[in-house]
C-alpha cells in the first residue's frame, strides 16, 4: 500500500489516504473527514465518529459501519490502526453529517442519482453525456468516437459472459486480465503500471491503436462465444485466451511492419498533447 496526505477533498485540508493496488482503491481516514466537516480537533472527531457509528449501526447501516482498519500515521507521529473508508463509504458518511461543508457533496450525489435514473430510462442520454465528458477533458473527436465504439463492443462481450454464467466482479476481472495478457503480454495491473495509472480507467488512457486492438480481442471473443457457447469461468477463460491471441498476433504483425511498439507508456494526459500538435 502507498500512504499519502496529498489528496485534498475539502478546501485546503489534507486527508490521510492509502492506495491499495491489490483492489485498486483509495482509502480515506474517517476521522479526518469528520474533523473537517465538523470543524473539530482529532480527539473530538474520534468521539463524534464513535457516537455516529453506533447510531448508524442501530439503524442497520452496514455501508459505513463495516469500515476497514489500516495503519496510518497518527498526530503523535506513530503508526496506528485507523478506521478508513473507500469512496462509496465516505460519500455515504458525508450524507449522515449535518454540515455546510457537506452540502455541496449532498447536492452532487442527488444530481448524479437523478442523472442515473434518466440514463436508465433513455440509454442514449448516457452516450451523449459520455461524449460531452470526454470532449470537456480534451480528447480529440476521432478518439472519442473510437472510445464510444469500445463501450459498445465491451457490452456485447459482457452480454455473452452473462449468458455463459460468468459472475460480475471478480470473474469479470479475471477474464479481463486474460484478455490483456493475450494481446499485450501484461495483466491489467502491469498495463496500468506501464502507463503510470492508479484508479484511472485503462481504456481512457489508450492510444487509438491500442483501443482498436483491444476491440479486436473482445469482438473476436464475442464471436467465438456465440458459436461455442462456453459456460462457467474455466470455459470462458479458454475462449478469452483464444480470442485475445488473435489481437496479440495482429499487434506483433503491426510492430514487425512498423518497427515500433504498439503498447505505449503514455497516458491520457500525454496522448492528448500529441493529438493537439
């Protein structure tokens, strides 16, 4: 794990954080969040959290009360076990604290919830919103069109996985790892490390050619799955390896013809600079 105090969530206040690369999550000190929201010192925030946790537990709230404990640098300079929460837990915690500083987060959560309901009613809204979001982030129109296509291809693949009894979450991640290994020679974590990424979406940091080859892998796997109808993780792993190897061969052929590696360590920030030149 990597410890940091550089993530600023509220004005200029630093919140102790830890990055867990195994689960690819940031964890935030609960007491630090409460201290900022309630304008209290460390000990006062600890007492506030003790009372709040008991109240939430009595209400049956497990999202916040099932916090992890990780060692963090305490105010006395020693490493101590500290209650931490991931992004979902912290956002839920914010909703339970009456504070003017928490109000912008509560309004944002309400807006996001409303937008999500709109997208469920009309999926085209989600597509248009994604286009606008990528444009605001500075991506080129060509890249955006390519990226939106990858979303469609990925959805067709996950539909096949659902039909084939693959469980969302861990099994999806295992299969995705197999796809990346099949055409890049790296698993998800290694690929992200190449690009210097943490929580960021890997596909949002791919070049056009990387996106194309990843689409080729996923589209090929989808077609094989439609034909062979694999069921369960092991059968779908075999199909994932077969389909991804097609894109892997394509990558090697491209590199042989161009004399340049397809896989790049450049992330979105660097790639956007290149497209603007």
